[in-house]
C-alpha cells in the first residue's frame, strides 16, 4: 500500500508607488497565492498467493484513490492620496482607490478498484470506477472608496469615507453595497498641558 502527498505553493507580489507635484501619491499593489495538493492511495495488483489469501480475491486486485485540491488568491489594489496644506494649521488628505479580490478553489476526487492485471496503476485501467466528484468555487469582489481626512494643528483629525463593494455572492438583485465611515481622533500627547501634567511613565 502506497500513500503519497504532493504539494506545490507559489506566492508573488509587487508594489509600485509614485509621487507627483510633491503632494499626490499613487500606489499599485498586486499579488497572488497559489496552492495545489495531490493525495494518492494506491495498492497494485497482487500476485503473491499469501497476500491474495489475506486480502481476498477482489481486494488483491488493487485500487487507486486520488483527491486533488487547488486554491488561488489574487488581489489588486490601486490607491491615490492628495495631501494639501489649506492653511498653516489646517491640512487635508483626500484618498480614493479601487480594489479587486479573487478567490478560487477546486476539488477533484476519483476512486477505482480491481485492476485487470499487474502493471496497471491509472484510474481508467480499473474495472470499477466510482463516480468522480468535481467541485469548483469562484468568488470575485470589486470595491471602491473615497476618504477625506481634515487635520487641525496635527492634533485633531476628522475623517469621513464611503466604500462601495460588489460580489457575485450578492446575487442579481443587489448590485452594490455601501459602507459609510466617520471618525474623530485627538492626539492628546501633543498638547503642551498634557506633556507637563502627565507622569514620566505615561
């Protein structure tokens, strides 16, 4: 009886960035992750009388079972940010981008038994072939977003954003889903009164 597992893995990624006019930054990031796996269980046709007796006539004719898996993940992200100083105290960061995400998986299983004679090892060479199983799942997501962040004296930041996504899993009745976002942050440690009042360990 022979049990084998073969696995291959490949990952790759690249990032390209560019700054224009001193205030506009563009970035493109793309990558993929691919994995394939093959599991094999194989018993060849037996010719030894003792082995045939111990296994039984049908089982001694051998079998071969195979299962194949593969996964593919792919991402592409394009974004741009414009950083501007509106006044000496007021800054603006406007961002926008597009993201595309793909996930694919496939599974193939086949079982066969009772080879016609010695030396045969493929699924198609067996007398009894179980119904093969083949399954493929594919998911694609397309998203885009716009975000605005306004800063006051590099301490107080107000952010508002909207993201829109679409996925095949949403169905035909839903084209896009919108996600709003809002946040307010205050960098307290930059305040002079806090630096004077706070203990050294904070």
